[in-house]
C-alpha cells in the first residue's frame, strides 16, 4: 500500500512540473503563432521563384507534365 502512495505522489509531482513549465512558456509567448507554421508549407518560397525567374522557365505545371510524358 505504501508504494501506491509513493506512485501517486510522484505522478502528481510530475504533473505539477509539466504544468509549471507550460505556464512559464505560455507567458513567454511560445504558443502565440499556432497557424502560420502549418500553413507556411503551402506557399512557394521566394528562393524557388527567384531560381525560376533566372532560368526563364515560366511553364505551367501542366506543360511540365506534358513534356515529361513526351520524353518517356
């Protein structure tokens, strides 16, 4: 029975530590911007657009797919 009390004490202590860490980081603003990292992958980066402009490759995605099919 003593081990049960020890386990309850350990689990409550661990939960309190995690709650404290969460509150500290929430106050520092760690969780403020929760939408943009998930959406950022959907937009083209400026680097890929710059490379495309430098090479003069302004083909649409359908034209690129058609060229790949013809070459195969």
